[in-house]
C-alpha cells in the first residue's frame, strides 16, 4: 500500500469546503479512479460534486489535487508532469506533490498560491481519497489477491458502472438478502440468513461486518451448478463492511470461490460509479478450473447488470420507504451509515 500524509493543516478549511458539495455522504474512503488508469499524464477526476486532477510522480506515487490553477483558472488536468511537478498549460506555473507552487517563470511563486491536496491511499487496484474531517479514522481494504500478475486474464476482473443513485444505495444492497431471490432469481433449497458483528476500533464502530448464508441452489441454477461442480450444501458471503466500501469473500461450503472489493465514486447527489474488483480463487484443482473462473466472472457481471436498472430508476435521495421484517439487516446498515454521515458533518 502506498501511503500519503493527511491534509496539511493550512489547507484543511479549503479542503472541507471543496468536499461538502454532495449531501448525506458518509466519512470514509472513496475511489478516485482505478490504479491502472493513472499513469504520468494528469487525469481529470469528478467526485464529491467537484473536479480534481490526479497524477503520478516518477516514483509511482499518486496524487490528487484541486484542479484549477489559482493564477488564471486554467484546468490543470490539461497540463503535464515536468520534473515531478504538475505544470499548468496556460502560464507554466508548477505545483509539487504536496500542492505547493514551486515555480513561476521569471518570478518568485506568490504566497498562498498552492493547490489543495486530498489524503490518498493506493491499494486493491484503486486510488482512494478520504472524505471527512482531519486524518483518516481507518484504512481502505487492502486485498493482496488484487495485486500482481494474472497470466490467463481469467482470475481478476474489474467493473465500473455509472449509476443514477447514491453511494449508500450501492453499499446497502449487500445487506439485503431478500433481493438475492427477488431480483437475481437465486433459487435456493431453504432460507437465507444474515448475522452481524460490529467492529468498534473507533467511535462510531469502524465496520459493520456480516455473514450471509443460504443453502444449495435448486431449479435450473442447481442443475447447472451440479454439472459444473459448483453447488454446495451451504454458500457463505463474508462481508467486512465500512460505511463507504466493502471487502467480500464468497465460499461454497469451506472452499473460497472469490474475493472482491465493492466501492463507489460519488459524482453528485444522485450519481455514483459502482466499482467492483474481483479475484477468483486460483486454488481450485482440476481441468474445469478455467471454466469455473469464467462462470463466476459471468455471474458477478450479470448480477451487477441486474442491479443497474433498479439503481437508475430509484426515486432520488436516500429514501426510507415502508419497512417489513425482512428489512432489519438493511435498516441496521442505514443506522450505521448515518453515524458516519454525522462524522463527515463535523467538518462543517
């Protein structure tokens, strides 16, 4: 994991103001962009209702800053990286990794001419930015299986889908076992269940971890699963759930099938990018292993595509609706999420 320092104290008021453009947003880590999408050329990044610039120095370190040059308002994502500085395309002012103005042609850089840097981490295939007051209160998920080579290009894959909904709606979907049957058509021989453990490393609790279980697949899905050796007596989804991202492991009995990260980029109040990064477990023996990898890849993609029309037609905002008994897990996540919204509100 590549680490960056927290926001410098002088920049904090500007940073807080810049990140308060999306309402009802929890404090936590959000995806700025995929690591593979960021090279030496500056990239435009839209999140939190604003535009930022992301770039790398020669050592590979990622940086995310406010995107407008304080001189004449030029867009810095149209600039270039020169000697480990970000150069403005208009008058060639240059800014260092911490956002400080380090060069103005023929003049001394004026005071208070720097950019606002965001606190970042880079892990699990993403460049993450922290949203909230002060230093980060926890770290983003760092999944080792999402690093390194994937020789057959079967084991790992990443999805990024723009949705017409909020970050909370994307994350709470995991805690809604009823929709697995209702929307995704998972025909199972029995009932689904969900249990919780709150991880109280900080106040409020850092994570809301959950274990979802369901029995063997039945019907057409069960027949296909049996033929491919993919059915089991019990399936388990283990979730390490922060308010803004999740690390998920999927098991068939005791055999882990895949590990994934679910995260989001909040673009505006009612538009977010859903990010899914998956590593299918490579330890399953036998000649059918590549075929199984393709099947799991397909099932995750199909499930994501089934969610998108719902996300895109939900009424705007984080509405509550009419609750029934089966919604208790979802309600628990919503209470957990709201506590982290309150943390973010402390910045105002």
